[in-house]
């Protein structure tokens, strides 16, 4: 299986603009620029897309872990925050903080927490980032 995306950049680094497209068509001509990456611009950026990918992957991995454990869950919602810092003068992603909220009436809180920990280490995106990026996890579990 392969997935594709395409980015096109026009102009110089500070005043140029780019677009991102995904093979599925979910993103079409999504704009990004220097301000959206390194300041507080309103367009998208690769780091935001990485956070979205990680949140989606992690949520599905938690549900898969719970299914294997025989635990029914109503909803898993995940927020991912990517931290980018300058290391040796270069912008570097240093950490991703995941916060998962799960609703699973009548389920075991410890089983859900264990599934979340397993997913933190085992989801595809976490594994792709390991070991260079620290992935932390906090949870809010409603049973």
C-alpha cells in the first residue's frame, strides 16, 4: 500500500507560497507559507498535518487495542500538539503531546488506559517518529 501527496512551492522562502494536494483529494490546493509555518499565519503547514495524521492514527489504534481486549468504546477523540524548536539553529520537531478523551460506558478505566498506552507506542505514526521524537500521552476517560 502506498499513499501520495504533492507540494509545490513558488517564490523565495519568506515571501513565496505553496500548495499541498493529497492523492485522495482530501486536500486540494491547500495553501501554506512561511508565516503559517514559523509564525501565526492562518494557512495550513506540514506540522499541523503531522499532528492531524498522528491524532487520527492514534484514535484508530486505541479502538483496535480495545477491540482486541473485548472492550466496547463509544468514542475516542484525540488532540495532538506538535512542538517545534530550534536545534543547532534549525527548526526541529522535538515532541508530540497526545491528549485522548474516551467515552466507554460500563467499561474498565484501567483497560482503556492500557489500550491508550499501547497505541501511543504502537500506532503507525508513533512508530515512524520513534525514537527521535518524544510522544507523551494524557487521558480523560469517562466510563
